[in-house]
C-alpha cells in the first residue's frame, strides 16, 4: 500500500481556492500526481483528500468545543448567567474559588475592578462619584417594583440615579431592585458572639444590644438596655458584625437608642469591610471615603444602600457624628447575601428548609383575599369564607372556617379559633395563619390521617387579620423600616388587644364584698352598659370580635402576636391596684399552664435554654410560658374577657422576636411553629364533654356546668352540648338549669387524647311543672307565699 504523500514545502501549491491553506505543500502533494494519469491513482488521491478534510473538520470542532468548555468551566461565565435570572439569595450557587480579599476600587485606565464575589457587568473607565448617600425614612413616596421584597423604595437617591445609568456602577439592575435580605440581627440569627465593638459604656449597652428594634427594660438597667453605646464619644468608635462567611453586603439600617429618658443617636457614619478583621477597606464615593447620613431621631429606622455591593466576611460601622446632646448609640441591621460555602459549619448548623409547598410571601389585603379564595376552591367541601364585620376603613374582616360540615355547628363537636393581626405590624402571625389554612387543605386532600381526624372532629375558624388598616400601614413601610410601632393601632388609634371591657374588676370587687349577697357570677359576666354605648371608645373591630365570640360556642382559642417568643395565659391584669407586675392566676390556672406548655414545648425555640432572650425577659424558668399579669398588667385584654364572658379559654401566643420578618425568613418561621399550631388545636379535645337534656331527650341550652373545687363555671350551647377543658384526673361535676333539678356525676379524665363523655339528664322541678300546666291552660300560676299572707290577714280580722 503506497505511503501517503508528505507535505513538501518546496513544491508549488496548486490546490483550489476552497482547499485549506494550513499546509500549501499538502495540496500540491495530493494534486500533482493526477496530471501524470491513472484511474487507480485518481481514486487514491480522492480518498486521501477526503480523509484530510475529515481530520481538519475534527480538529476545528475540537477547538470550538474546547473554547466553549473553557467558557463554561470559567466560574465568572456560569455565575453571570444565573445572576441575571433571579435574586442571589433565592438560588443555589456554585462554590466560589477562594481568593484573597480585594475591595472594589475605582478602576483606572486599562484596569478592571476585581472583587471576591460573583462577577457582574464590567465597570466603565470612570465610575460615578456621588457626594453623599442621603437617608431614606419609612414610607417613601415612590416604592420600587417588587412590593413583597419588604423594602419598598428604600434605596438612596444617589443610588437610584446610578442604577438608572447604564455606565454607573458594576451591579446588575435586577439585583439592585431585589436587594439582599437582612443578616438577622433582629431575628437573633446573628448571635451575640458575632457582634463586637470598640468600647461600650457598660454590659447592658454592649455590642450584643445593638440590634434593630431591640427594646430596653422598664428600668433600663445594667443588663437590658436599648442599644450599643460607645464608651467614649470620638471618631475611633465602631461596631462590627462577623458574618462567619463571605457575604455580599448591600446596605445598612440604623436606629437610635430605645430609651424613655435619653436621646442618643448617630447622625452620620462610615462603612468598612474586611476579610480578617485586621485590614479594613472603607466604602468609597469616588476617591474619598463615603459618609452615610444616619438618623435624625431615635426610633425611625433609616436605610442606606452601598453604592457598590461589597464582598467580605466582616462589616464595621464607624460613627462620624452624633446628636449634639447625646452619645454614640445605635441599633442596626445589615443587608447581605451570604455567598455559597457548603463547608461552612455555622451556615449548616443554622440552615432550615421546608418541604411544604406553600406560598411563602407577605400578602397585601387583596392578595390575602385571593389566597383565601384559592384555598376555598381547592377544598370546597371543608372550607367556607365569611366575614365578621368591617374595619374603620371599611375593609372586611375575613375568616376561614375549616370543617367537614362548613357553615353549621355539629352537636358534640367543639369549636376552635385562631386570631392574628390585632396589632397590624405584628405580621408573622398573619402569615402563619395563611400558611396554616393552605397546609390543612393540602394535607386533608393528601389523606394525612392526623389532619383528616382534626378537621372532621373540630370546627376550626381562622381570622388572619383583625386589624387590616394597621397592616396596610406596616406593609407600606416594609419589614425592616416600619420600626417597632408603625401600624400597631387601628386607624382611629386604638389598641385592640386592650380594648375589651374590664370584667376582672367587677368580679374581684364582688368577691371582696363580705356579708353582701353576691350579684356577680363567676362566669358569663355581663358587659357594662357604658361599654355598649355609641360614645364609648371602642373600636369597630373590637365590637365585631365580641359579637363573633358571643355567636359561636368557642371552647379554645389563641391570638397570635409578635415581638417576643412566649405563650401568655390569663389573668393579664393584676389584682392589687398598687402593683404593675403580680402573678394573678385564674381558677383554671392548672389547665391554662398546660395549654401554654403544649404550644411552647413543641415549638422549635421557645423552650430552648440556649437561645438568647428577645429583649429583656427570660421566660425559660417557666419553659417558655408566663402568666400575663406577672409579665405586665393589662386591663381589658382579649384573654381575660374571653374567660369571664364566654366559655372560651384564650391564650396569647407570641410567635417571634421580629414582629415583621423578611419574607425569606417565613419558611423557617413556619417550621418553628407548624407543629405547635396543630398540637394547640388538638387540645380542644382535652377534658370532658357531653349533652344536658330533659326527660324527653331535648337539649337544655344555657345549663350551668360546675366542677367541684374550681370556682369557674361554663354553660351549654343552644343544643345542650358542652365542653369543659380539664387536666387528667377524677372530677365531681354538676349540671343545673333554671326550672330543673340538678344532677351530679363523677367524671374521669384520662391521659389519652380525646374528651371523656359525661352526659346529664335533668327533670323539671315541681314548681316548674305547675307553671307549665297553668300556662298550658292559660291561667296564671298561684303564688303560694302571697296566698299564705292573705289567709293570715283574714284570720287576724276575724279574731278582732
């Protein structure tokens, strides 16, 4: 077999113009012999040419594929493609290559900016130089797109201008608009060990107290004060956060010191970042250090976004000026997106995921209604949407009923309710209620035996937003910039949670009157007439709740609040007039303590002895529960009113330190509370239940059920059914009703879930029977005492 001709450079190149020109001699070697003739030779030449062309094609294809692989393997290429699709913190990222910290500097001619972060569009030759980052207060006039990002229109003015310019800063505009979530100073995700400061006045004003919205104790003592305060007032003071991993820092939110007596806040500051806490680089505004405008008073949060996101592990705030008559004191939150690092121990330890397919976002009033409609359409056989009234602004107070027979009370089936949003800015409870109704619907359809049994044996009512007017105010401010109280009250400035009639005083005054006939019962205490008048300072939302609770025979209920992590049970009002804190137990204190513990013990954090206190109170000594009055006295609370005016045992459930967490925290908060929410509902089946009927089998409404040794009674519903919450044990129970003889039984309550059945049959008294006969024949019953007096008078006259 002849050898393939070699490429000889000395031969002339006679290849056609379309042939490859990599080796001119190769074309000559293939084409020249053809002139000397021979069919076999021509076929061999053609085969050799085809082989060469195929080899060249393979070489070119491999070169192109290699270039493509190089682009794909380049982390800059991959990250840039993903970055433009969705917010950084919402997606997994490839592990970045470890690089030394390189802070962003203004790029010079022929140079590129380098940062240890996912690359973004290359900067121009000359970056914009904003002079100063002005402050932004809550409720801006023009919110940015993406309303549910919880930071609505909170960029600085200079940054807004830069973001609208294609040649301003090296940050994708989609990323700017979405922003990064808080690191978690307010939610306690950042531990005390991650906060450091140059100096502090005392322990109670240390760096660990420099958290956004943290509240000071009543006495502002040495342990629980309302901010970090530097030990000296000079320009060398700082407070820093150790994120414990590379983080893309995008902004800083600051507040002044929470205090009733002092006025301390920082009016301007610098921001510095570092990778080792030794070498620090200050955020620049061109060639000079950037000065951020701080607060002008102590409570309203102010956000400043960095002109260029900074990637580092540490971030430090360096105050430059402060209130003239005050000291360097501040509370803060840091906005940042942690960079992916699967080997980071601290991240794995605190990571929380959920498998529930729910709508984890903050919902406006309109979105809440739409979500309720979606749940109702998914589960039409077990759900019903209704409203209990309207708010001051005319928004309907919607509730969702979940039961196997929605819209009707089934005899023997207890009724339960959850209420959230009495304080409009305590948003977490509202969102948990919306998640709960989705969860119950989905699990019922999936055949979850526990949920199916709960729905079929309980009539559940969920009222997610009792104060929608206040929520709309808080929603406009956003999760980080609403402060501690924006939206707390109703539109007309009323705190719903303390707006109910004070029945405690009526009860205790009657009990303290010795030798005077008792006129106030120990239950179903009537509402005072002054409270029912139109001129009384009573919110329309309060009146709506009262009418709702009087209409439905609730047995157990929980009202979800925020700002703490504890379950409070009644009484909420102290009995001693001269005290502000005093334990005031109800006659059912043992039951209330169990109900509170059932929620707290199944919560992921409430009974964790290692967790940090939210603000000033440590509730671990009672396992995450507290008697309301021993915490702080409240007159006219929902809990006390419910206990003294209805059959319902009501508790306040404080579900989180952060009243309005960022929506990125909602999955974790749902996991924290999901089991507790279900377990608490199941407690409605603890104790005794039954029917009180007459000899004909007809239910007797309004019959009184008394338990020996417990000075608090309940009453039967319209059908004669009742439910009495009790702890395990043996009880002597008496049923009595007007016109009937009383009946007493021994009822045993076991440890297994499920109320013990304890029915009563009452017979009418003789007098009631006589009256019934007289009324049947249209005659007035004879009053025996009056008749005796008449006969005695007649005898006296005859004797005279």
